[in-house]
C-alpha cells in the first residue's frame, strides 16, 4: 500500500542574535530612506526613485524577517514609485523642450 501524501513540513529558519541585529539595522535604514525620500519628493524626481529603492529594500527586509504580506505590499509600492518616477521624468523632459 502506498504511503499517504502528507503536506510538506514547515521550514524553521533560526538566526543568531548577531544576524537579528544586522537585520534590524538594515530594516531601520530601509524605512528611514523611504521616509526621507517621500518627504523630499517635491524637490526632485530622483527622490521618487530613491523612494522606490527604499520600498524595495523594505520588501527584502520583510522577506528576510518572514513577514510575507508586508513583502508583497512593499514590492507593489516600489513598482508604483517606479511608475511615478518614469511619468515624472517624461513630464520634466517635455517641459524642458518648451
């Protein structure tokens, strides 16, 4: 008789205290970049791109921390910010022509 199919066992990742500290610092820097870039967006389109990078870094952080809903949300915010950067770049290039 064949063995019954069982669901795969959950993988339990454990990290050291030192790795946890490094991960916390990385996440804090990523969120700080997001905050400052969002605050400074009116000054330059490059801050919009920086915001997208901060969102992507926060997405990586949340994936490493195994908080997957936040990973998806931050990845979507990064895509939205890249779209805003592209649109703003086109608008500024068009305005420079006149």
